[in-house]
């Protein structure tokens, strides 16, 4: 007898669609006691799920697996990731997409949409009153302690009407379906709601991996929602040259990828706090072309960190003076500073009663039952039935006593935890709420070649537009990996999925991604913020410095094997230079050259050692990761990984040489990728300027160390090796290394890509292509320095140049670096930097 067939991989060609669908879902078992999105209580597939599941059944398990793998490849190739805060290294994790979307019936969606729009209006009214007349508190409808005790209630914003007239412009609501089948609000998100960008990526991944399934399922498009929101943001630009910006806390934020993606998708400039400066006449972006105005900020940093002058003085993420710019009506911020006030769980206890008073009607979309424990009578009642409720923080994400976490079911408290909770309630009861224990409904996920149920929550997004509030038709689904979970968090390793809202009418063809024939030709990528240019400049310097250190280490190791007296002093000279570069300790105990080399390759305690150099390069690159191709970024990551890998025990010169050679190959690949793959605009030029200045400095230092008449025998060969110029020298002179020809080749020959003169030629060309900073028709200060240096090199005599003159060139190179920084990379004042020429 033949073995039984796997019903998930059934041959559907011999079956009718109904039989195929029945066989496909035959192994699906909803969890007991909860509502399942896909199946009703009788075990039948819900009608709005049938189109999708019928198509899956027709594909078969093998083809489904192939399609889902294609979605994962798209996400990987797009660089989609999230960051785990608890990870000591801040590791980037692959995006955890659950490939089966949540399907929402159009009739049910309409009811959700109405409830969400009503709720957004209520939250806006609460914010307007709390920061305005305070009638709700005066009438006793909103306790004063709840308002004043909320850390997100920002007193400097009281009485300040937000420019544009609205506190909320983009908000989100987390919902879940209860055991009764109704949708309930679990929480409101108004601070800086995340997930919309990831929702777009989820949609793109699935629609590209399953275009036929997506089109036949008749899914509402999300592009019109974002088009309307984009138009709303740009409407508040009063001046033609002003840019709309997305303000991010930076690349270490867990959702930084989303910030960068949304900025590109909506046509915004991605900026950090240090990119902006507030003045009396507005808020400006520091760019390499000078200060450029911004009048609209889509805020993705917490409001408390937005202004260190008037809010959190410890903040390094915000803009000093931003609150005053808001008062003066100079900038529209979405969402307004202080909007996070309505995220408090404690507010959920009062919204049902506020709705009839404020809106004149009951809430259409109820929230989970919540009791604020700041009132004595409520607290006494809750303590009588503590085992049946969840105790959670009233305001923040964590309870005041961190041992209690973000929420705990009373029945699961042990004696010690119960005592801690009682003490906390006695000390500061306003910081706590009790909530009804929520049992989440389930949606299917694809596991082990079949569908399985998992609990989920759904985040829905609203945007204020010219026509009023709009709801994004879809959402951001978070799915628990654990089947009996009561809460969902990507930080704990759970999953995410797309939400497909079905439509009964025609499907919109609108898209934010232009069709190929509609793409307008352009050859510029927009303004370059000074911070981005600064980091590109230092990526170039750190990478070049690491290469010079590797070449010097290789020269040392190549000569260690020759223990003759003739090479001893040369080895000491090379090792001494590494020690003087702070790449290895000066301690006599580390004088053996192999110990010096090992320290250079492995010791992170020294600023000139490779772990510090490549780590600094990666840190600078990570801040501007979106400006590198995936291959270039991987090269940087590979270099960090290689240098961070421990070397074998002992003093194996061969193992260290292999490490050096591998690192040099990675650096060569990065340089090639930067040269060939980056568009050669301003950003690339700053990367190049950093490389060229650092290479010129290092070559000068090599010449002083190994190009002196008193240098040990063999020093000129070392100099040619460090300048990668042995072959050129042998072809040109066919003789032993002589002092003047070697110095001419590595210092003054403009055709040698490693010479100092060549670096100055390239520096002059890059500076000439940057935004014009001429003063009164003269060359700008930075170009004056470069021109003088280039002339000095073109007229120098290799036979007579001495150490003091080379030191003078080094000093001018360092002055050039500083002047580039003051001219392009910082804008503390609007005055141009001066230069005396001395």
C-alpha cells in the first residue's frame, strides 16, 4: 500500500478547487477558547479568506515555499533589518516576515475605519484641551494628577498652539480581537508611531514574490494614503527652497531602517538633531552648501529629547531652541511636541466617558477595560480581584519598580512580587493601572509546510490630510511565536506580517513608486547634510589609516624572519614607527617585533591599532549606511569581523601575515566599490578627500622615517613597499634603490597614484567641484591651502628636501583638513572661515 500523501502538498490538478481547499486546510487546528481569523467556530474557512487560501492550495507546498523564499530574498537584498536593544552589540537582525497576510473583510474594515477616525478626533481634542484651556481637568473629567504626573506632558508647550493647528498628524492604534469577536483598542501611539514603513516593505515583499496571488485577491492599495499624507506635509512649506525633513534619533535606533525608507518613499530629507540648527528666523539644515531652511519636520524622536534647552538637558538627539521655533510658528512638527501625552495607559480609563462629553457620541471602537489606580476607591476594588487583572505602568513602558516589568497578571505574582507591588502602590499609586486580561485572537502562519495558528495584534495608521483623517487600508501585524502568548514584541523574537484589506470595488492603481516610463531623469541626489559629509570624510580617513597600518605591519613581519644584524636596526625602526603611531605599547616588554605586530592586529586599547581604526570606520559608515551599496557595506562589516577574530595562540608570523593580506584585500575591494559604484557627486568627493588627505599624510611620515640619509640599510626598499611603488621604480631605473629617485617617485611624481603630489592633484579637483565658497572673487580659503600645497610640491627638489620641509607639508595637510571641516562640515555661524596663509 502506498504511504499516505501530505495534504499540504497534494496534487491539486486532479481535484476541484473546493476539495483542494479543504485538503489544504485540513490540518489546521484553531486554539481552544480564542477567536481564529481564518476559521469560524464551526471549523469552516471564513468567506473572505477563501480567495487567498484557494490560490495557495493551487500552488502546493513546494511552490509556496519557493515564493516565500523569494520574499525573504527581497527583504535581504533591500537591507531590511531591526535592532535589538538588549543585544550588547546592538545586532541587526533579519526582518522576521510571516508570509501569510492577515485578511480583513471590507465590511468589517469600514467599521474599524469609522472607529479609528472618531478616536483620532477624540485624542486631538484631549491634547488641545490639556495644552490649552484645561477645561476637562477643571471639570474633574480628567484628574489633574493624571495630567501632571504624566512624564510626556511637557509644561513648556502649555499655551502653545502648534503651527498648522493640529497636535496629531500621524498616529497609530494597536487593536486586537477579543473572545466576543469584537475589535478592541489595546493602545494608542501618538509619540512617533513606528511600523508604517515596515508595513510598506512587507507589502512590497509579498506582492513581488506572489504578483498573481496579490492581484487576484483584490487588495486595497496603500499608496493613496501616503500620497495624501505627503501632500499634507509639503503644504506647510511656505518658501520654495525649504525642505521637509524626517528627524531620526540615528542609526542605533531599533527602527532606523524604517526612518531611512520612509524618507526616501515620501521624498523627505533624513536628518539627525545635529544636522539642524534653530535661529531667530527659523530652523535650518547644516549642509555642505551652507544653511538651508526647513519648515516641516516628521518627528521620529521622543519629544522629551527634541530640545536640550527647554526639555531634557541630557539629550544629544535634539535641536537646541526647537521649542522656541515652535512657539514662533517657524516650524511644523508632526506629531507636535507633547503629543505622546495621549499614549498613557491611564488615559484609556477615561476615554469612554470623555467621548460623549467631547464628541457627543459613544466610542465606536472600545478600548480594553482599564482602571487607573490613582483613585482610592478604584484601587481598593482592584485589590479585591487582583488575580483577575493585569497590573501595568500607567504612563511609560516599564513599571517604576523594574522587577515587575511592563505588566504582570495578578494571579502570576509570587509572594515577593506581590509585596513589591503593594509597596509600589503605597509609594506612588498614580503610576499604575489595572487592565482586563487580554486573550488575543489568532491568525495563520506557515510552519513546517502547513498553516498553524498564532496570536497577533494589529497596528493601524491614520494621517491627517486635506480631506480630514484617512486610515491606511492595511496595517502592521505582529505575531507571537508562542501559541499561548498574551503580548507580542519583535524585541522578543516574534514575527510580523502584512494586513490585506479586501475591496468590493475597483482596485486603485495609484503607487508612490513611479512606473519606468514616468521616472523623471535627474542626475543629482539632493542636498548633502554636513553630518553625512563629515562621516564620509572620516570613513575615508579611517580606512586609509588602517591600510597604512596594515602595510607597515606587513613590512615588519616580512623582515622578522631575517634575523641578521643587517636587518635588526630596520626591524626596530619599523616597529618603533608603529609604537609611535599609538598602534602598540611603548613598554620594553613588547619590544619583540612579533609582539608589536600582534598588538597592532588585536589590541583594542590603542587608538592606532587596527581594532580601533576599523571600528571607527564602521561607526562612521553606520551613520550614513544608506549612502553605501550593500556590497560596500558588507566589505566594511567583513573587515571588522576579520580584525575582531582572535589569532591563534603563539607568535605565528605566517598567521599574522595571512590576516594582514586578507584585510588589505577587503580594503582594496571597498576602495574599488566606492570608486566604481558610488555616484561621483558631493558625498563621494568627501569620501575621496578623506582618503587623499590621509594617504598624503601617511606617505610624508613614511618618507621621514625611511627616506633619510641616516635611515638603516634597506629603508628605501621599505619605503617603496609601503608606497606600493616597487614595480614602477624597477621599471623606471632598473637598479638598486637610490635616495633622490625614490623620494621623487613617492613624493613628487604626479603620475604615481600613491605619491603626495598625486593626492594634491585629486584634492584640488574635488574641492573645485564642491559648492562654490569663493570670497570676493578669490579662491576660497580651503582651495588657497590646496593650491599653495600643490605648487609647493610641484617646485620641490627631491634631492634636497629635508625632514623639516616634509613636516611643514604635513602641517599644511592637517590645516587643510581642519579648514574643510570649518568650511563644509560645521555651520556654527553663517560667516565663512578665514585663512591667513601663514
